[in-house]
């Protein structure tokens, strides 16, 4: 199993409740190990660890964009 990381920026005004829901929604997908925000430093950046053999980064971004259409993926 491969591992990859991606960073997704969401709108800074997305509140904590929506960010928490978003992280749980992303983690619910097969192939996603972890999706979390760092509330201390970059509260609008979600780090996602996933298996690219099971799910594509673009699929994850599409899911995030259902809640925040302006979300963007940042290359690592």
C-alpha cells in the first residue's frame, strides 16, 4: 500500500464545526487514513494522508468542494 499526503486550503471563514465535519467526511472514504486541520497554525489547511492506489487526490478535492467550492489543493 502506498502513502501520499496532500494539503487542501479551505476558505478561512469556514467555522470549526464545518471543518470538523469536513475532516470526518473525508476520512470516511476508502483509502483515506487521516484528514485533519491544525487549529494552532493553519486552521484553514487540511492535511490528508491517503493511498493513491485506492483513491485519487482529485476525488478527495471534489468531495471537499461540495462544502467549499473555492477549496484548492496545494502541492507538497
